């Protein structure tokens, strides 16, 4: 769990799993500045950075993303794994940047997993981010879900679930995007794990899976 916490709360961790352009020190009350070439810059205020809970508030970003909060909850499991539960809350609706950010978090969580397990920094994800943002800007959330379902990358859950049951559903379907249509005491459905593995990346970028893997990427000329 220590490695995951460091990947979420240190500059070196963000460089390894998110973007190669990171400014900030991670102290509570300070801001992380995350930049992506040719794309909007994000500023996240660090509100909490405890051993098992990390909370950020977006202070700068595209339109209605400002004011939203990202909360990571880390739970150690009996088999020595760690469950990471992420909630990006505060959205006024489920259109526009909600769709884009929901999709991007799937990719970033996959990068977190790969970085922590391998110790190798992910190569810059600009190409993946640009492709995902372009796709998301051209379709609604229902259309995106339909596309995922047609390709076999999505599991649709129609039974009502409590919030505490969501991690179990995700663990039961580790290679799929999950749409939970009904959450108890909530007006929103939940879409999770979209672009959470290399097969989904390859589908989004219309390329071979090995081209999304830094361990198999061609080495630069010496």
C-alpha cells in the first residue's frame, strides 16, 4: 500500500503514472499542476493526504471540472493486494467533461496499477489522452457505452447495488468496463474501468496492443 500512496502523493509518483509535466510538492493545501501538451492544464488542490485517503479539489481545468473533487480510498486486502476506490464527485450533470474525465480516469488508474506493480514509469500518455478526448467529444455517454458493449468490453449491471457493493462488482470483472445502472439512494448510474487495460487502449487508438505497452515499444535510436 505504501507504493500506491507514494504514487498518489509525490511528484515522482505522478511523473510515473500520469504526465511528464508535473509541478508541486504534494503538501496539504498546495496544488498539483498537471500539464498535457496541446491540452488543457489542470490544477488540483491537495485537501487530504492520509495513509488511506487522498482528496483533491480541481481549481483549474476545462469548464465544469472546476470545483469537482477526486477522492482515493485505499483498503488493504487479506491477500496483500490493495483496493483503490476513486470517486470523482461534484459534477452538475453527466454530459460534456463528465464523459471525458470518467473515461480518462479509467486509463489513469490502469497506469497507476502498472506503475506500482512494475516500478517502471509509464511513457507519456499524450497520444492516448488526445485520442480519448477526441472520441469523447464526438459522442454522448450513452453512445460511448453502446460502443463498448458492442465490442465486448462492457458488462451491464441492471440490479440495484449499494455503494459498498461496487468494488466487488469491479473485482469480479477485472478486464471489463462496468456500467451499474442503479445505485441505491443515488440519481446517477456508475461507469467504471473504461480504458482500464491495453486491449481497450488498442481499440480506442486503432492499433496493435503491443504499441500501447512501454515495455514493448520501440527503443529510440542511440
